[in-house]
């Protein structure tokens, strides 16, 4: 069915609030019959772009409103602790629950546990089932997911997959993981694409989600090598498989340190993760983690805000503004622009990451942008552009300054960029990160001069300033009351 509005039609959008606002079993069962194959896509378009963080402890949320004041609009409850659900209700935000695999396979006991949880604590909007599932678990996981969809059809149901790991990891080799059916025998060695496809086909999530934490301690893995070999490849692979399956896609963002593995992300680091994900088309972000699981996170071990708290609060405000439109757009292309560096007196191009495309191989992108110039030279001074379209054919692009680094602020990693447009592009508009308002931007001689803070992106539209999703009478018709 063709959508007639810039986001989604009023009729389709109103199906979800009907499910959310009623509680009788009779009405819920009738709503289950209406659960569409593209439920996840409709859910994303009828809700604010999801911004959540993993919460484990009562102490971090029980006597304060710091969580919602950080711009987090959904609480991700990792444990079934009443104080966490109560904190979400007190702050006027919904919650998602992580159903732990240790609860066991689908059984009457599990069914009773899950249903009682959702009945006892109102405000649930989603359920993340069995974090980072392995191949042998997926068949049983799929049964749990199917039952939750049938019994609680108003909930968004999903899991979160592993990141890309070294090729000798047995989780991604069928014969070592104990999987022997014909489907996997044909896929040896078992690739990350295979893994994601099996999550989609065997688990049946409403959104495709995974986690990737790129900022390693140098003695473990050189962070720059991880970015070049795995980070962008993973984002590209998730995007590729989700688009094939007509699913929205979400990501976990690193917001923690581990003394033996990961360093504490800087402001520029976190912004780079968030804006690069948005440029790829991700429509849901979960910070790992809110309260400290290892060392510092958004909170410290005394449950006090770390320096990351204010950075993420500011960032979430920006994403909230841009997300009104981004949740209603379709990602079409993602291209990478490597900068340059000086080595032994010679200027060479920075490494080109696995999984990325150049502008020359992007037909849609070339219709909008002719080139992007990075005048400054350094290993981490690179940029990317994500291209989008809306349901009415409107064309968009998000440009991101990928500059970041340990202990680097967004201000000190600011970088100028020059974008050149084809002669056919006469008018562009920008959706302001600061205000959420659209505004026209002047281009001179087919060029746009930008100065972007480190890790930060800007969203533009070609031709007019009518960004999809900003009209609340259309886009807001399907939003749940929060």
C-alpha cells in the first residue's frame, strides 16, 4: 500500500496507539490479527527515534530524574527490578525489558513470568529477548519471540546480535557451533551476513539490532585498525541485511570503559558513533551502559554523572530534533571520504574502511553531491555522507565529520568541509540540530562551505525545506502518549 503522507498515513499510524491504550484480552487478541509484516517499520515511524541506555541497578534511577534529563526517551531495563520500572513511570517515559536466556526455553512458567511482568508494571513498549544469541539458541529464541508477538502484539520484539569478531571465532562457523542442517552446510565459512540473516529468519525480530564497541585499549587492539577493518563494515552489513528484510535497524553505542579492554570514550568519540550510525540509517540507539557495569559509564560507581553525562544530554537533544525526520526516511547510499596524512614528508590518502563505498559507485549520491573536500590533514580527519529519500521522492543527505580521538572534545576536533553540487542542484535546506526547525542554506557557485564539530553531522534536503516527519498532525498521529 502506498503511503500518502511524508511519514505514514493517519490510519496506519493509529493502529499502534489502539493496541497501547487498551488492556482487555479480547481487544488485544483482535489487535494481534492486525499485526502487519512490517510492524517494526510502522512502529519506528509512529514513535520518537528511540534513545535509551542499559539500566541494571535500582540506585541509579530510584531517587532522581537524571535519566530522562539526559534526553533518554526510553528506559532499557536489564533486570526485572520494580524500582527501575517505577522510575520510568515517574519520569513519564516507556520502558523495554531484556528477557534473559537463563529464564529458559518457552514454557508455561516462562509465559506466566513474562505476562505477569507486563501486567504488573505498565508502560512497556518493547522486549529485547536473549541478548547476543548464538546459533544453537536461535530456534528456541524464535519460539519465545513468536509467542510474545502473539500474546503481547503491541510490543516491539527484538534481540541484539554479536559484533563482527575475528574469522576464527566459532560462533560464526557452522560446523564448530553444532549446526548441521543443509542451510548452514552451504554457508561455510559462516559469515557475519549469514549470522544476521539467521537472526532475521530464525528469530523473527521487529528490528535488527547489534552492538559494536570500537574504542579499544591500544595494547589490546589499535582503535584505528578496528575502525578500518570492522566498525564501518559492521554498520554496512547490518544496514544491508536489514534493508533486504524490510526491517528498521538499531545499534548499541559504546559509553563505558573496561580496564582490560576498552577505553573511556571522549565527547568526540561518542558523537562520531551516534552520527555515523544516523548517517547509515539507524533509527534506534542504546547506550551501553547507563550505570557502571565495569568502570565509568554515563554514571560512575557512586551513581553520579560522569563527564560523559552532559555530552550525551546535549547530543540526545540534537538527535531528538533530527530524529523526527530521520525515522521517516529510507537510507539509499552511504559513502566515505578519506582525508590525507603526511608520512615521511609525503601526502597519502588515509586508509579506506572495509564495507564502505566511494562516491563514484553511488548513483543516487552522485545525483546530489559531486565531491567533498577535506582541507586539513591527519589520520582521523575523514568524513562520510549518508543519502536518504522520503516516501514522496524527496532527497536528503547527512554529512558527518568523523574526526575524534581519546580525550578529544567536539570543539577541538572541529573541521571545515567543502561540498560541491551538480549544476542541477539550486536549493538546499537544513534541519537545525539546535532548534529542530528547517531553514534554507545558501550555496555559492554550486558549493557549500561547512565547519562541523568533531563527530557531528548535519541533515540537508534538496529543493525545499519540507522535511518528512516534522508535521505533527501527520507524523505525530501514531505516537504513543509519553
